[in-house]
C-alpha cells in the first residue's frame, strides 16, 4: 500500500471517529429525542466540549475534500 493511500485510509478513519464522537456528545447534551427528531426548529449552539467537537467536525468536512 502506498504512502498516499495509507494517509487516505487513516484520514477516513479519523473522519468516522470524529462523526461518532460528535454525535455521541450532542446526543448526551440534547437527548435522544432530539437525535430522532426532524430538527425543524433551530437549537442554540452547543457549548463546551460538545461545541468544540462540532466545530472540529465542520472543519474536517471543509478541508477533507481539499486533502483528497
């Protein structure tokens, strides 16, 4: 496996880990009812660690296509 392909695989694993971690922290703060809802009403931004995880995931989603 080439070095570039290894970087790609590890970055995909990192992205999946960030998605799971952010989803778990948001569900812990807002509850499972929010997680299963249609989310039509705006929510206040997350604070603390869950908010930081959400911003980190957004940053990853913005920069990952450029990395590819």
